[in-house]
C-alpha cells in the first residue's frame, strides 16, 4: 500500500494568518470586558490559572451557568449544538465526545477516551460516569486541540471541563421548576450560607424525569430508553486558613435510573445496509423513533440502568511568598448495573435478539500537586506532579445466541482491571517584549495497565465445571511518553492578539480481549479459546502533532468579538474499535488505523449592535480523512472522512430584549446548519452518510421589573428531524432527540 508523508499546509496557515493579522490590526483600542452594552468578559482557567478568555491563547468555547439555565442545556448531549467542531453522543456504554473529527469508541474498562472530561479539575475516567447532569454550574470550558502538557494523556482531541460554583461569603439561593413534552419534569435548588468570616457552605440539588422518546412496537409492555430518571446533590465548603491559605471541600452524589434500551435498527434510517451500501431515506420523526423489531429467538426483558456515583474532592491553596501551591485530591466510587436488549444483525439479511447483563464497580483516586508563580510577575510559570489510579471489577453476560450455533451464555469476569498514571509537568511563559510572549511546556507520563479475568463458555448463568469451559482474559502493558507544547503570543492592540502553537498529545495504548501463549492467571491457562497473536493482543498509543494559528479580538467599542483558529493535525496510530468474533465469542477489538490528517478553520464570536440585541455565530471548515488505513488488510480507506466531521457548519443566534411596562420580554432563536457527515463500521466496510441539515431552537422569556422570578418557554429541534448519532457493528443506531418544548420558572433570593 502506498504511504504518504504529511506536512503542515503552508498555504492554509499563511492565508489564515494574513486574514487574522489584517482584521486584528484594524481593531479599535478597547478594554476587554469594559462596562456598558459591550461583550462581558469571562474569566477562565484553561491554562490552569485565571485569565480572561479573550487573552487565553487556546481555541476554546465557554458556556456560563447563566447561559446553561436560560437555554435549558443541562447535560452534555444538550450543549453540542452550541459548540463549534464539537459533538456529544450518548449510548448505553456512556458518553462519546468528538472534537475536530477525533473520537473514541471503546468505552470498556480497558479503553480510554480521546477527549478528557473533567469536573472541578478532576479527570473522570469512565465515559459511563460522564453522563452527568449540569446543576449549579459556574461555566463549562471546552478546549479544542491536544492539551497534553497541562492536562495529560487522553486529551488528543481536547478537554471538556465542567466547573461548579463555589461557596461565597454572602447569603444567596435559587430554585427552579420545569415541565415539558414527553412528561418532562425538573426541579432544582441551591443555597449558599456564610457561617463565619472564614467558613461558607453551599448545597445544591437537582432532579430530572422524562418518558422515553422511543415508541415500542415490539408487542411487549416494556418502556424503552432515551428516557430520564436521575437526581444529584452536592455539598461544598470553603474554609479560610489564616491569611495565606484556603481549603475547598466538595462531596457529590448522583443516582441515575432509566431504561438502557436506547438503540434502534439501522433500517429505521437506511436501506441497503444488508447489501453493504446504506442509503438514507426520508421519514417522519415518529417512524424513525419506533422500535418494531421482534427477535425470532427470544422475548426482550425490561431494560434498565442503575448508576450511582459518590465523589469527594479537596483543594488546598497556599501562598508561599514568591509562588502559590495547590494540591487537588479526589476519590470517586462509581457502580453501573444494566440490562440491554440488543438488535444483532448476524448476517446481512438476518438479525436476532441478544440480552446483555452487566455489573461493574469502579473506584478512582487522583492527586495533583502544582506550584505556580504569582500573577503580575514577568515570568508566568507552573509545574507539578500528578498521580492517578483506577480499579474496575466487571461482570458481563451475553445470552440468546443458540440459534446461530453458539454457546448459550458468554460470561466475562474481570477481577480486576487496573490503570495507573504518573506524570511530571511544567510550562512557562516569558515576555520577550511588552507585546510578545513565548511559551514552552512539557509533560512526562508513565502509564501502566493490567487486566485479569476469565471468559466462560457456559450452558447456564452459573459456571458448571462438568459442562462448561473457561478461558483466560489477560493483558498488561507499560507506556512512557513525553508530550510538549511551544507557543507565541503577540498583542496587536489592547483588545487584539495573535497566537501560534505547536503541540503533541497521546492517548494511551491498551490490549484486546484474550491472552498470550503461556499465560496463566487465576488458575486458568491460556488455551486455544482465547489465545491471540501478540500483534493483535495489544495496540499502540494514539499520537497527534498539531500546528495551530489563531487570533482573538474585540472591536467596535467592545460590541463585537471574533476568535479565529487555523489548524493542522497529523495523527498516527488512530485507535478504532468494533465488535468481532474470536473462536465464537463476541469480543471488542481495537486496532490502530495508520495515519489521518485534519485541517480546519474556525471562526466564532458575538455582536452587540444595540443594548437590546445580541448575535452569536460560529463557522467551521474541516477536512478530516485517513491517509493510510486498511480495515481488512486488503482495501484502502485512504481519503475516507473521519466520523462525525461535516465539512462545513454554521451556527447563528439572535436574542432581542423588548422593554415593556412592568418588565422585559426576551426572544431568542438559534440555528445550526451542517453539511453531510459520515458514520462508519470499518470492520464491515459500511459507510452511513448522514445528510446535511439544520436544527433550530426558540426561546421566549418574561423578566418582571424588580422581581426575583422569571418564566420562560423553549422549543428545541423545531424542524423535528431525527438522525442517528452512532451506528455500531451489530446494526444498531442511536437516534438523536426529536422536537421538545418546555416551560421553566426560576426564583432567586
């Protein structure tokens, strides 16, 4: 197969830089965040220290807690349409994040995401526990591009950081209630109490319920997935430790109980998949969301999921004179139990049902010690140590495959799977002149992974040594990797800057199901049932080298903003995952996809032409495709697009405030237009094209003058078009949400 050597596209970057410099040089001299009718500044911590977003040399988007509340964005799935080049998909196996064409499909305990999901500075390893509800949130920072130096491994795509509000030294509170379509009901409340001059407490709770979006036409009485039944609570305390220190404690508990049957046959969206050439067809939303598949081999059971999370974190800050020290420690316990009824296409023209039971327990501990120079000095530097460990014990059961000649029960017992990571990191920014700053940073990572368990080929749920067989499932590896970042920033005016970065990132390697010849663990030797060639047992780390040039500018008297970014990624060993069969057993296989390249341009900003009007916009152009990849070792996928990466997207929003006697009526509309995108199943050479589309939201709110309450009505997905967000190797498609409407009342005190 012919290979290609990829270099940065000079013409693309040069054109972008020329346009950026021309625009920024002509910007008016403004003070970012100046008072009045201009654009308000947001303070972010994208580089692990507080700074205005407009002065942070990173391609990022920020959603404030106020924006989340008024737009009804209370979970990760809801915010995707508001972010350029960023997509979130839910599934029975957790949250999948795609940023600039880079994603991950292996959500098992041996897999890792490509984008880090963080809550209050703590990395959350399991995608199943990332399906959180947003409540009492200060802001969400979404960083696009590799962030390996300050955030570590598994950030090749970027970082999604949810930052909750902290206790403040005054009394405040709020409560809200919401009702909506599909019998949606939401309640939430927050109260902040200053106990003394040095101690403040804050408590927040939220509860959400909604019936399923899906219609059951299987002839069973069971309710399907894409419903909602969760509640969350958080208690936080801030304690002043004299003049030099402070301690912030957080405890959080969440419970999520819903149906896990959230997928539909791909035939709800496509014809021709059985012949290897899926073709989209038009249909109303109700038809798309109807599950009429009746399995010939079994009757489904009531699907369910029970997820419980308990988390405790502590952040200690101390002024040591010339610099500040921060220690952040966290412990998280997560349990996940579910029953899932699969649609399983065995051969192109025949599908059966398959029931999948799962019980999993996870606990993770992390510690970070960081030292940073104080703001205002000439050198801005930070460095520290990081330590992480996750332990997982899981029990998988697959059943109902007798019609195709397979064992009635396949039982995985993983006891345990362990992931450990240690790192040392540092980054410094030095001003060469009053307007030019240079940055250099590096991180050295040491990762270890191991997995020990068995695969049971059983006649019943319980293992019987007289009739059943047991195979070994074992793998382990160590990875040492250094990532680095180089950058430059140039101030063109008080409200305008240029920046450029070159950076690397990596996603940890791993191992597939099976074992190597000669292995013996738990009293079980590696036999022919699970023996895998060494070349197939492990897969290499995914790496990226990124070049990016950007600009951030405020102009027109601080009533307009523009953030631009041009980027080029060179990906090596891109990790792709799918279900395959090994000796009659369904296993999840991850392989490295050779080389991929991503080029893109992004523009986003705001416009405040009057005190009553606000516009926001985002425009992206992205070319993401494989350079060298052969899913079957025969056919080349060079030139095939990466999943969930439309070539063009355009988002436009407008909000107008009508001043009326007794208050204000606020109306808003937002729409996102996207060109077609691809969903693939590489192991079967299937390519599902999702047509280009638009999706629009409406909002109308009443804000009484001088009152402490507001009321608003919203409609999302006005077009009521439903598209798949994923299609897996079994032929199951996960649909997006249909049109919904809601009414919300907020009260603040």
